[in-house]
C-alpha cells in the first residue's frame, strides 16, 4: 500500500496537480483488471439505494 502512496505523490509532483485539489485537481480513471465486464455490479452492493 505504501508503494501506491509514493507513486501517487510522484505523479502529483510530475503533473503539478493534486488529488483532491480544489483549483486544478488531478483526475484519474481507474479500470479493473477483470476478465469479464460486469455492468451493474455497483448496483448489487446492498448498501446502494436507488
């Protein structure tokens, strides 16, 4: 986990933006490495309320 913290800090430094920044935030798109697409999986979470 610490490896990711350092990697994100380095990314922020290189790009000049900050995750959660207010003026010019660093936005990331995260993709799972799943073998199959599973649309609607988030909706299957029992804590999800429509």
